[in-house]
C-alpha cells in the first residue's frame, strides 16, 4: 500500500513547560523520500485536545470536513484524525449515495475515552431525588428548565454535534433515552423526540469548561468524554462525574485515509502518545456501543434541527 509518510511534520508537545518538537519522514507515491517538516494535508477534528499538539495540521469542525468528503469529488490529501463515529458516517453515507468508497479507517483506533456527564454535586442529589433514580440522560431531559433549590434552573450543556466529540455524545444521549444501543432512526418518535430536543438545545463550545468557570447558574450538567473531564475544580463548588451511564458508549479516535493508504508506524506511535498525553486512554477493545453510520447521520440531522 502507498504509505502516508510525513503525515505530521512537526509535533509540538508541552510537558512541564518543556517544548519538544518531532518530525516525520516517509515516501511519496513513487517511493521517493519526502522532506521533513510537512504535514501533507492532515486535518484534525476541532474539539480534540490533541489538535493543538500537532503543529501545522489544519483544525476544522468535523461536520465541515464530513460534508466535504461526502461530495462526489471529496478527497483527503493526508489523513483525518477524528472519532470513529464521523469516519463511520462518511463511509456509510458515501455508500448510500452511490459514491466510490474513497476512504477507509487505517488500522486500529489510536486512543479512546468513554462518554460521561458531570453535574454539580448538590444539584445531582436534588435531581436523583426527583427522578427517583441516578442522574442519567432521561432525568436531565425531563428536568430541563425546572427550578432548583439554589435558585437556578436545570440546563445541560453538550458539545456541538458537528464538533469532534459532539456526534458520539449525541449518539450516547440517544441510546440513553431509548435504553439501548441497538436502535434505528425509525425509533425517533414520541417522547424520544421531545427529550432529545431538550438535550440538543444545550449544544455549545466546550460545555465542561463553561460549566466549571461560569457556575450552576449557567449549566447544571455538561456532557463530553472522560478525556475532557480531568480538571473539574471550580470556585463554584464540587462537581461530580457520573461514570455509570447506560448504555456505555466509548469514543475511539481513528485516522481516516484515502483507500489503499495508511499511516507509517512512527506517525501512528507518536499520535497515540500525543492523545494519551492530552487525557485519552489507550485504544479500547470490543464494541464501542455506537449505532451504524446511517443512524449516526440521522442523529446528526435531528440534533442540528434542534440546536
């Protein structure tokens, strides 16, 4: 297979205030060596903390990249570093549209992190009492807009569905509302739609940081992935992390590449290390719990209509 060497030209990592720059080499399609210091069109999905550590890579909203790749002449010059949900959506939608299978996921995931929600601890106790159950997506949706003892109202923030983690988080919310990870778009009826619209209306940039820095008057809860919830200290009080959401949904970061291409081993190892250094776990095993690419496309449409 043609190798995509020189995928990341300069990798800048800041660890304990020490900047370390790495370079990548490789080959052109004809086997000729490429020069160091190029990125060959690498696109990193906005919202992945690792994007800031890949020097010169282009950061773009995942939805923008996905729409471009769904054009008949859509192309990648290098690789798209993105959660697997987006890669699955592009591959499935190109097949549905009768387009050439121009892209594929390169090998195993680079890293993973589970979807979770964080809630102000005192508000979590109130919500659990009201719902007569642990705080989950249904509880947050049903309580949306209701007043709390602290004088604020229940509001849940979620990452924009077109951001890197926004689509898999929306899929996790849909699975939680339906009580299963095995569902289809024709299950989006009745109470599901009203609950989903309440959660989708809370989309915003970096909801965890918004909640932590602006307090419970702004957001009662925020959803994201565990990699984004490592720093939960706040002057506004204690924040609890809800780790037992069901069904369990895992977000895997992958590299989508042109069909017949692949990352070189050195680039893969360093990307894995960058992701771990920015809060992600190593590659997960087993089913990630996400629905098919076609259902993910339907979720994206519904969440866009309600944001």
